[in-house]
C-alpha cells in the first residue's frame, strides 16, 4: 500500500471524522517509528484460536474440531531465497493472512494465503516457500498439505480435497522465518441457519476503531452485551459469520481482537479483498456479492443480520435479507424499515435474543 494511495483515499473520503482519526493515529505511529513496539511487532497469532464452546448436535456447527490443537512439527527454518526478505523480516512485522472459506460436503476448495511485511508499506513476500497444514473435524493430528511458492502478489493457492462436515483450520508457515497465519474452512450442509455480524460500529462502538487497533494506539471497545449476543447464537446452534469492510491486511489484528479482547470464536471472518485503503473500496458491493454467494452457491440460510451503516442496510436488502430481521445500531438504526438498536445490545439480548428459538439443527 503506497502513501500516495492513502492520500488519494483520504481526499476522496466523505467520512471526515474517521479520516481525521486515522491521520492523527498514523502520524503518531510514524512519529514513533521503530520504537512503536505493538505496531512493529503485532501480537503473534493465537496457536489455539477458539475459546471453549458448547457441544452442538446434528448438523449444527461444531467448533470443537479445530480447538485444543495437537502439537505441530512444522518445517525447518531455511534462509529466504532472496536477500531482501532476510532484511525485511527483521525490520518489518509480518501481516500475513489466510482467507476463510465456506464449502459444502463433497466440495474441494482452494484456500488462499497472502504474505507481506511492514505496517505501512505491506511489502509482498514474493517467490518464497510456504508450508501448509490442516487440522479439524475427526482428525487426531495435523495433515501436511505441501509446500508452495508465493507469486508476485505474495499469495499461495493451496488445494484442499473434500472433507466431511465440520470445522478445519489451515496453518501456513513461511520457511524463511517461520512466521505464520491461520485460516478456517467450514464444511457446512446446505440450509444451515446463520446469523451475520458486521464488525466496526456494530460489534465495536465506533465505525473506525480498526485504525487504532491496527496502529497500536488504542484497543477497540465493544458494545455492551455484544459478546453475550453473539455467544447466545452460537449456544443455540446457529452458524455465526463476520463480514467486514476492513481490508484484508487488517485480518491479523481483527482475529487478535476477537480472541483477546472480546473472547469470541473467530469463525467465519471475511474481509474486503481490496487493500488499497483502510476505508476499503465499495463495501456495499463487496458485502452484497459475498452474501449472495453464501446463500445462492453455498446454501446458507441467513436468518438475521446486524450492521450499523447505510451500506449494510442496502447490501443486506439486496442479498434478500428481510428488513424485519435486519438489526441496525447507531445513527442509521431503524432506517428503511430495519429494526433499531440503541446504546448497545443489553435490551435486545434480554427481549429478543434470549427468546429466539434454537436453530433447527438442534432437532435433527
């Protein structure tokens, strides 16, 4: 990501308050330079990334398949093939990520890892070796998926053969410095009932708190009873997915926020593939297309959705989610026939979520 692209994005942005916050935070981080320990050394990925979850029945999501991970004997460290990455990996923190995928039973999938370094420049790791491993439902040890060389965009494409229904974790490890990232594959039957959450301004109290998290200048606060609301749906057997306009290179910090701040499972997180700006690009189109894909191609039944922005309202409506099951928090609450949430989730949790019936999979 070039500073020129950042500047252009800021000039064009209409969210003046958010942009101002970002500029101030970026200025702090750049002024700190290499002394900003969190910004240059973001937290390591959690080696056991999902909190303890209740047993689920039938075809309900069973997240136990990829928790309590067995030891992984990864690759031996070897020097990077290119000298510049030996230097870069020492001075710039890794911001690797793996795109989560949802597939149906009997479907194979290609899962994509993206590897780069440095908070500001996000220099791609090109033409270097990455090793991939899989663990999940019904397995007692890690399966080696092979080694792959990153392309000119810092990406690897790892094919995974069809798996039984359940949750799986894919770990990708860079051979040159043993830095790594996790992604998740959810193998789900069609018709599985799902609840959707946006993140910024929906689970967090402000729409641009990702910036403080990313730069290490602050930690995003969550709305009152946001955690309890999400956990209640998990307990009732619903699949919970998170779809956010955050750019892909913010994935690592987002996962860290879920596990260390709000203590919620990471599944299933989909970030915006556009990495040119922290403001993202055409968030509404991105969300509409992805939600349509989940429903039409993968057969998920999105029974309820949460958001905060006008783009959430439009994207959810265009994806066929009824306004009666679209809950909006903040200044857009109740717009276009949606259901209004004010000042957190406590009242909603008590009056709506607790009385929501269990997912149908509980009766199978």
